[in-house]
C-alpha cells in the first residue's frame, strides 16, 4: 500500500427493496401462503381457488388471510425513533449498580472498622438476637421539646413579668407530654 492512500472500510450489506431477500427467513409454507393471499388480493385467484390450492377449507383460508392482513397492518405502524428502553438491559444495569454499591459498602465498612481500631474505639456491640416469639414493645413518643421550650421561656422571662409561676410552667410542660394525664 502506498503512503497517503486511504483504505475504505468494507461496506455494509445493501438492503434491497422488494423481492430479492424478501421472505428468506420465513418457512416454505409461510412463503407459499403469503403468495396465494397476495394473488387473491390482486385478483388473480378467487378465495375458493386459493383454499383449494392450499388444501384448506374456505373459512380457514379467510382466517389465515385476516391474520396476514393484521400482520401487514401491524408492520405498517409507525415506529418510535431511536433506541427503545429494553427491560433486560435495564435490569442488567441495575444489577451492576447493586453489585458496585455492595462493593462500596463493604469497602466503607472495612475502612470504618480500621479507623476505629487505629483511634482505639471499640466497635459497637452486635445487637443481641431477639427471641423468636416475643415482640418488642413499641416506645411511646415523648414530646420533650415542649417541656424544654417551657423551661427556656421561664428562664428567659424576667421575674414577675410573665405572670406565670414556676409551678404553672412545669405543670403545663408535664401536661403537654403525651401519655400523661393533665393535672387540674
């Protein structure tokens, strides 16, 4: 090859329109049926002659003709442009992400354990296994914030200005806590 000459890549196989490669992937029976249906639609045969040529009953021929026409219509529907979302491809990508995240988690956990050892912090104790039949009682939520807010208001107000005594503020804070009966 001479310097300066460009080599063209091999051309992709050309698609032919019409009949050269049409139906090569279909079975012999399917090609025969399609040819007879096209002859009937073109007017070269009657449906009765087509049914006799295919050795079918006339109602069965009409069923096959309708199925063929439905296939033709479906093939003529407009297709969306571009690459379409493929469920298998999406699942594979999600599985790869899951595997990567699992590796990252293991790496971060080992780094945390190593850091705890270097600093001298003992790792948190493992949670003891719960007995099989017992359920843990759910803790009632406590609104501690209301009690703290009442205490802060009491401390921030100058004495004698609020008109609220210390015992009243504490009683209000206790009454605000859920699960506690309000005192009269």
